[in-house]
C-alpha cells in the first residue's frame, strides 16, 4: 500500500482516523494506541507480509534495550563517572 494510493487515502486512512479518535473520544487512550500499533503492523504487512516477523523482532529488541537503559539510568542517578 502506497501513501498516495486510493486504497490508503479512501480506505485505510479514514478507518485509522475514525478508529483512533473514536476510541479517544470514549477516553480509552490505551485502546487507541493499541489500535494504531496493530494498524501500523497491518499497513507494513500489506506491502510484504514476509517482513512482518522482522519488524516485530526489531520492535521487541528495541523495547528490551530501552528497558535496560532506563533500568540502569534509574539505578545510577547521581552516580557520575
């Protein structure tokens, strides 16, 4: 799916906008964010589904590294070099 295609402009984009703002209207911010995550995964899988596993692996590795960085920076507060 290309950003300038009719499928994106008249199909995917309106569904994502209505879904996100509809969920936020009912104060379901977590569900709205989750909706965007799954919508993004669908968008990239629509182009080539075989790369979806690589994308998910990249997300998990980045999340793990960020968690380690935050955990280590929280224990080293005030402890300079």
